[in-house]
C-alpha cells in the first residue's frame, strides 16, 4: 500500500525515518533494502540531510560530490543545504568531457570503473563525498582516490548507513564520517535484517 507522506512521529528521535525504508521483494540479485523510499517523505528527507551534515557544521567544505547513482539525490540535497556546488562521480562511459577513471569492486563483487570530470577539483579543495549506502566500502574508496589524485582533500564521507564491514571500518578509521544509524541499531543493519521492517511496523509509516 502507498506510504503515508504526512505521517511524522510525535517525537522525532534520531533516525526515526529509517523505518520508512522498504525491504527487498525481488530476490538476491537486488540490494537487501531500498533506502530511497524515505526520500518520498519531505520531513524524512529533510531530517536525514540535517543529520548527515551535523558533524560537519564547523568544517570547511568547498564542494559536495555524489556517487552514481543514488548518491546523486542525497549529495545534491546536501549541496543545496550547504549552498555549495555539486559534482557527480559517475560510472564510466557517461561523461562526454575529459575524465579521470578509477577501477573498483562494488558491493555485489562486480568489477567496475568510475569516472569524474577533471575541471572541478583543484588542489586543496575540500570535498564532502556522499553516497546512499556503504556496504563493502569499495565504491567509496574509489571515489576518494579520484578526489585525492587531483589534489582534493576529502573533508568527510556521508551515507545513510556505513556498515561495519572491513571496508566500512577502514573508511571510519581514516576519514571523518557521518551516517544516520543510531549505535544501538547497527547490529541489525550489519546483519541486513531490520526488525521494524520485517515485522511490518505500521505505526512507523509502513502499511
């Protein structure tokens, strides 16, 4: 059934909007969860963006970069909120200008190539990297390499969830980061099983 786009809890606790995400119903070839469902809810998207940028409020950020494809949504929203420019880091083969490329392995174990234009990152530019989700960390690490190879400084990384995988932990150990998951809920996210979604918790906007 359609989600209630007007529902907001009386107490908007940190990460309240995470229960608006939808579980995978199409099988193992797809990601285990569809986070984009929360973007359909204005207050949820607003609060998600505010939570992601809060740790960086006192930091210098010159540019926001979003990772193809769902990182474009959050990245552009964050760039608009911070009143900064936005640059898209794309899967190879889509940009018709001069690009820098970087091979990587994504969360599904597939080898891919990422690219970004070469005329937006100058030495010393501080870039906030945004993706929708970090599972194994391979995609985000490739984006970091693209920025750093051009002399840019990764001011931080942000995603709805940065899982405690080997790659995710490496990112947390080496870069300032933010995500939306309260610590007490991380075991569920790492296990790819959210009780509030599995149980169909209609009180939290799932019908």
